[in-house]
C-alpha cells in the first residue's frame, strides 16, 4: 500500500515537472546537447574536467529552462522594462569598473563572483522591444521604430565598446528580428541596407586593430599564416579533411595534435566536421533547422503580439548563433567569437540558450490563456 502511494506521488510529481516541457523542442535541444558532450569529450580528451564542468553547466541550464517554462508570457512582459534597464546599467558599470582581460573589459564583479552582463541582453533586448511594440500595436508609426532602434543601439554600442563584437552582433540581431516582425517596411529595410553599406567606410576607422586584422585575414588568411590567419587556416583544413564520412569519433588528427585553436569553444565545429564529415554536418544542420522550425511554429500560434515577437526573435537567435559560428569556422565570415549553440563548451551561453528554450515552452504552454 505504501509502495503504491509512493508510486502515485512520484507519477504526480513527474507529470507536474514534465507538463510544461514541449516534447519536440526539448528532444531536439537534448540531442544537440548530447552531440555537444561527445564532441567536447574528443576536443578535451586531455582535459576530462571540462566534460564534467559542462555536465554541471547543463544541470544549471536545464533548471533555468524549466523555471522559465513555468513563467507566463504576461509575467515576462511585466519584467521586460526593469530587466532591460538593469542590463544597461550593468553594461555602464562594466565600462566604468569592469575587469580587463586580454585587452577587453567584459566582466563585472558582484560579491564573490563575476559575470558578463552582455549575455543577459540577448534575452533582455527582445523582451524590451516586444513589450514596446505590444504597447503600441494599435498605433504603430515610424517614430515607434526609431525609438526601438535607439533602445537597441544603446546596449549594442556599449557591448561593442568592451570590445565584444560577437555578443554585439547577437544582441543587434535579436533586436532587429523583433523590429522586422513588428512590421518594418521593406522600403525602410532597403534604405537601411544602403546606409549600412555606405557606413562601412567610416566604420572601418572605428574598428580596433585586431578586428581589422580579422576582416583582412578573412579575405586572405595566408598573409599571416602563423598569426591572425592561423585560426581560419587550421579550422578550414580540419573541416575539409573530414571528407564525406569523417575520420571517426576521437580520430581527428587536427584535433588531437592540437592544431585547432579554441577547439572546445568557438571552433568546436571544426572538431565535429573532421570526425563526422559532410554527412555529420548535414545531420547537424537538419537538427538546427527542425529546432528553428519548431520555434517558428510556436511563434505563429502565439496568442498575443508580444508572444509572437518574442518567440520569433528567440528562435532566430538560434539561427544566428549557428550561422555565424559555422560561417567563421568555414572561413566565409570573420572570427567574432560566437559559440556553436548547444555544442560549444561554456556555462553562460548555454544557460542563455536554454532560457530561450524555456521562454518558447512558456509561450506554447500558455497559448490558450485569455490575455487580460
């Protein structure tokens, strides 16, 4: 009798825990994470502690995902403004008091630990803009898009100044997706593209020396094969040497002879490509596409303007992560320090990604509730 009661209680707890979890979305993310752990094990074969640390990171990320899945979109909307302004204040704090490491000021000490405030803006930015456009849904004007652009540029410029071009690109993309989904005119978009291209020339003078070298190296990595071009040359060699089927798990020569730099973080895609080849890359692309398709489906079925904008932006952030990382590892984009989503080692980015998954689950779970 006691066993039956305990079994019933366990089933109730399990049902409550899993009731807010979207099966397809979680399954796709979990498969990507398992691929990531296997690839990380190969990339960090001499440092097994990294794999243990990543498993710990996963536990934190899963917990964050489940917590966000319980929070209704209405509650998220109420916290959008304070989260955004706290994030901007923290970025100002980084600019004034942040720790400098490797020539960049990106970290802020809070008590006994430190964290990177720019990471929270990947979620805070789409939250804020989705809230703003939701408030002005009935009377959207050109001025509203200008105000949204200003709100977007403030944190992006603060992050780019650190300098952290990779995170700045992701935050900019997250905000631009919300503005696009809110109904920005194609004529305005075309005009902004023209202005952006024209602005590349004066922007060149504002870039740091290392950022200029990355762009020049992209055009011709062989000009500095042992310096700025080393990353791209070695990663493209690894990607190409994988061939059709790859060399096999734990058999990557570029990886285990330590030719690939940052092989457990930004360049882990080179490790995966060498060991699993073109077929493995195609499987990985299909998994990302299915994840993005599921997210866009949730966005399309969202009941409110806020939920649709937020879900669409969060989903396309996953696309931006994957596209930029694969592009830079393959040598078609500059090296900007963007991890491969759900695959690369690192706790902060992984938690941010699973917070995004949790938000999508929340929107899907509460899609039938009447907005008040």
